[in-house]
């Protein structure tokens, strides 16, 4: 199936934003020990639950710190992408996918039932199944 020029341009733009964001975030903290200290300084614990909450809140800085500290992007069965999808955090969903998050059926359902059509499409394009 051939993608339209507009769709190709949109995908290129998303990829460029992800690269720029990753470059900026890499300057924050790439040392796991320092990243955990920074997470604690932000009033959070290094847990899958706090990671998912940060993703659901759209907190890119905190999510990057969790990843820098060694958090598995799919911890908690994909709770982070599910919360982000359900709360309409489009950029967070894109970011988590770029970091290897699995496009789960739960995340797809959360986006769909809450009317986040853009996230629904992103997840389907990334391979989410019903």
C-alpha cells in the first residue's frame, strides 16, 4: 500500500522530533546512578508505578530519567504506554514507541474508548492489534 505524500511528510516530521528530543534528553542524565538521584529529587521513587505515572502525566524529563536509570520501557505490562494513550499524551506515546514500547491492545483500547483518534492511529500503525 502506498502512503500519501502528506503521510510520508508527517512520519518524517515525527522521526525528526524524536531524534531532536532524544538528543536533548541525552544531555540530562545518562548515568544510571545520577538518574536515580534525579528521580528521587523530583519526589518520585524508582518504581514501575512511578514510571507509568510520569508517562501518563506526559513528563518527558522524568520518563527519560527512568529510562536512563535502567527502567524497562515495557515494565508493568506496558502500563506507561497504556496510561499515556488513555490520557491523550500523543508525544509521550510516540516517544515510548521510539524507545521500544510494545503497542499493546490495552493501550489501543484506552485510546479508543477515550476518543484519542490520533493515538489510536499511531498505535495501529505501530502494530497494535485488537
